[in-house]
């Protein structure tokens, strides 16, 4: 028995020595042995097979070498027969139940490093020297740490230069809207005395059910609503709102207001060129746009169009990140966001909230409304405002919200997301919530209207209790903190915020050039769509076939050609006016958004918007006339063709001006289309072809009709040297100065009317 026992003990020791020597050999990264050579069972001659151990990382091998160093000393002293060393070897052989081949591989060594060797030390009581412990810590070597660890792990942090810190405080904020009917008008309260504050570096989330006043409060804090029906106090560094803050505030609306035909990179580049200060060069502004693309993780889709309802583009999460990038590109001090996670999956929502958290860490003040966030999102907010039907139910740290509601007797009966619990309370739903004794007593002594069918209190009673509990316990303390213990703010910060001077990012001419290029890129897709080209070409071909090689040398042929010229004047008056009507109503949301941030002057936008259409408007008429003119057999003269083309251009620009004026005045597509239809019909009937003698009391319509003047000019150009007649339909075939003057006056007059209408419109943020 003793012999067998000693034999088994020796065998165990031999296996342990083999394992330890193999581990030590693997750490030394020796060159591979020739094929067929076996590793020896003793000493340092043991070597791993070729290619094995190469997968070890530098840090893993360092930790394993540190852990293995006591083992090497144990092997070296094995001949001494020390009991402690024998015990270590036994514990190692018992724990390292690995094959020799697995141990010699890099993957096995990596697993064995912490799972086996480290445990053996803890079980045997072996104490490593302090310097070896320090050296064995993971990533302890500074040379092994990458320059950008966050780039390796996929985590991005928002990096930006310092910005002007702004402390936002609001006390007893109220808001009413006036509802007007046919006979009376009444006021409706939207917000009832909301109080709170948020400082740089914090994210304030506003929660509540739909219709609770979240968006209204956000617009008030962002300076988007400035009316006499607003009550209370809203201060920025203890100063009231000023125009200077427009360039310091970023506001992301609930709907992504973006141009669908521009790419992600183009959208952010144009925003950077318009909004960043004049001190930066164009290259620096474009680099800022590129940096924002990288920070928001949009580099993969930067050359993809934004897209829209009928245009395929980027995803919803990417579109929302572009909207955020449009605002953070100016390095704002205050960032407001209206439900930035609506319609997104949980992963994209978490990514956007993480971006907001990183932005706040950079020293900015972030305020956002949120609708039913997940628990992970909820715990990323610093402060929370809970609203219920316009009343404040809670304001304070988001992490303390559950504690507060538990203190007033409202606790969840089942495990649930804190956000779901708070929204249930804001809706007055207490089905899975403990009802406080005060509320139960109120229900028992009340009438049947105060309880629901299952005996629970009604939502109105619950909200009333929550409002009373907050006002009695917390509201006054919060107001005293804001008034009696304000945050110390330097006078320099106060003076900067109180400046009433607007800050434009670029000069007027630069704004015009940038907006011209942006408008041209955006609308060229619509103007040169196959539908529009087909419409114009089909009309031209039909006219050419109907008037094929008509002859003006006979009275009947002359009358036929006059009908063709009148149709040309009507078609190129009708076509542009119904295109221009949609211009400002469709871009009203974009104009409101960009004007609210002082991105550009209204005059620069208007001129760029109207002139960027001209090159596009004048391409299709050239194609149209090239087809009709020669198929119909009109005057084959270069001068006549050129003058006819110029007259059509003048008609198009005048008609376009009228469409812009109608659209800007009404800002409603249905009403604008109706008015334009009636106007075009009146101009066409008074155009001089259908009615030769117009009654005196309506004859003025003829002189404001661009169809009438265009028709007269086309007749004079075509037949001024005609041998058969000197007049057609009572129109003299000489002169033409009055008609040209009238059309030029319409070109500028209608556009001036459109501009004045835009100035009078109450766009968000003012103009």
C-alpha cells in the first residue's frame, strides 16, 4: 500500500511538474520545434507545438507570467521536498484538469490564468509580493492602453469647446390660450404655476401623459412663446429672455423638419455654414459638420438623402440624430428637445439619451420631454418634472421620485418600471398602486362620482390629491430654494445674456449664396421629375400635331395661329402659378424653425428662394418652345424665336410672383388653390381672345392680367411685318413698351406683396 501510495503521489507530482513546465514554456514564446520532436517532461526544455500560444495578448501573458512565477520556483525546489511547495503543487494539479495540448494553446492559457492559477493561490494562502500584485493588475501598463479607449469599445463622448453656462430657473409659470368662437371667446388654462430649475451639466426630463402641457412648457422655456397670456418668471442667469439667446439655444422639435432631398452631410454642412460665427472659415465650419457626423455615428449614412413620406431615405433614428446634430453644431448653451425618442426602438432611444447625457457632461443645460421611457433611460436623467393636466406633481432629482411618492402613500404593488408607475399616477390610475389612507377616507365619505367601478378613487380625485400633497409638502421649499438660496452667478455671465443684439453667423450676401445653393439642390429633383417633364413634352407634342405646319398667309390660318399663341400665354401662366403657390406653405415649418434661431435674415431667404427657382423654371419652356415653334410652322426667324422665348420667360416670372404672393398671404393650400383658380380663370377670360369688348366696370382686370400682356406681345413679335393685316382681334401690331413695362411691374410688385405678407406672418420666434 505504501508503495502504491508513493507511486501515485509521484505520478501526480510528475503530471503537475509537466503541466507547470508547459505553462512556463508557453509564456516564453519559444520558436516552434522541428516536426516529430516531443516536449520533454522535465526542466526548461519543454516547448509548445508550432503556432500554439501565439494568440495570447500582451496583457494576458503578463498576468499569466506573474501568476506562474511562484510555480516555477516551486518546481525548482521540488527536490527539497518542502511540504508547503508540495501542497501547492497538489492543489494546482487538482484544479488544473486540463489536457496537455489545451494548456499549451493560447486560448487555454488565457482561461487558465485567472480561473486556475489565481484560485490556487487563494486556496493555499500563498501571498504574492506587493510589486507583483501591482504588476498583475489588468491594463496596469500605461504603454498597453490605446490612446482612445472609448473608440475601441464603441462608446462615443461628445467633445466640444467650452460654452457660455446658463442656469435656467422658472417660478409659478402659467399659460392660457384664448378660444374664440362665433359669438364669444374664453380662456383655457394650460399650465398652473410650474416651478423648477436646471443648471449646466444636468439633464431635466419632463414627463406626463398626452395633453399635460409638456410641449407648451418646453416652448415657453425655449422662448418660442412670448405672449401676454404667459405668467410667472423665466430667467436665464437671472436675466429675462433676449434676442441674444437665439444663437445660444438649440431647439429640436418633435417632428423632424428637414429637407428630404438633401443628404445628411449636406444638411449639417449648410447648417454649419449658416449658424457658426463669422470668425470661422468655411473649411473650419465644414470640419465641424464632419465632427458632428462622427460624434453622432452618422458616417455610414452621411451620403444618403434624408427622405420623407414618399422618398426613401435614412431611418427614423438616424433622422432624429440629424435633427439633434443641426442644433448641437453651434455648441449651444441650452438644448431643448421635444420627445426625441418617440417612435424609436429601445436601442436607438437609449443611444439618443446617452448622447444627451454626454452633451450635458460637456457643460450644457439639457431640457427634454419624454414619453414613457424605459427603466434604463429613466435612470440617466438628473432631474424630473412630472405634469398632470397642467399641474406640477413632482419636481426634483429623478432618483428620488419613487421615494417621494412612497412618502405620500403611493407605492407600486408589483415590480414595474419607475416611468410606468409615474405615468400611471399622472393619469390618475391607481390599479396597481397602494392608495394612501387620506385618499381612501376621502373616497368613503364622498359620493359615487369619486370612485370607479372597482372601488378605486377616480382619476380626478387622485390628481387632486397628488397636487395638494406636492403643494403642501415640497412646492414651498423648492420656491424658497430658488428665491432665498440662488445659485451664485457672475456678473459677466448676466451681462452677456442680457444683450439685446442679434448675432448673425454670416453676412447678408453669404446667407443669400448659401441659401441659393441649398434651394437649388433641394428643388432640382422636383423640377426635373419625370412626371413634370412628361407633362410639358406631351402638351408640346399635342400642340405641334394640332397646329402642324399651320399657314399664317390666310385669314383662317392667321386666326388659328393666334389661338395657339393665346394658349401658350395661358399655359405658361397657369403652370408656374400653381407651382409657386406651394412654396411658402410647405416651407413654413422650416422657415419658422430656422428663423427662430436667427439662422438668416428673412430678406436673404426670400430673395434666394425666389431666384433659385429661376434657372429651373426656364429649362422646360425652352424645350417646350423648341418642339411647338417649329412643328406649328411659326416665323422661322432667329430674332422672332428669341423674342418669343423672352416673352414667355417674362410671363413665367410674373405668374410665379402672383403664386408666391397668394401662398404667402394665405399660408393655407386649400384656400390658396381656390383663390388661384378663380384668379387664373378671370385673367384668361379677360386675356383678349374670348371677349373682344370688355365692359368698362371690369376692364381693369385686363390690365392686371399677365395673360393679356403676354398674348399681345406674342402677336406683335410674330406678325409685326405681316402683309395681310396691321391688327388682330383689335390688337395693334406695333409698339410693345407698355406691355413689357406692365409685366416687369408685376414681376416686382407681386414679389413685394409676398415679402410683406411673410413679414406680417406670426412665425414661431418672430421675423
